[in-house]
C-alpha cells in the first residue's frame, strides 16, 4: 500500500466530484491539502481526458492511467 497522505474533501466538493465523475477520484484526495495544485491539476486532467482537442487517443489515456496507478501503488 502506498504511504501517501490523503485528505477527505468536504461534502460540497464530494458532491461536485461525484456529479462530474460518478465517484471521488483518488487523485482528488491526494491533492486536496493544496487547493491551488488541485485546481491546476484538474484543468490539465480535463484538457487531456475530456477535451475534443486532446491529442491523446483513448488507448494512450488508459496506458497513462495504468502506469500512474501502478506507480502510486493503486493496483491491488
């Protein structure tokens, strides 16, 4: 298990994240202590994963997610 400190966001942010993503992404819990970083990362994430102009294919996005998940110890 990864030893990364996480914080539990407040109820309002949890509802917003769950409305947008359907669940609370683990990365939000990791980035939550620094709100400025959280917002910046969210902008990059949305651009790469949701924008029609993204240069990444769906397969490339999945490959990145798999590598990052393995690096942080998310894979069980």
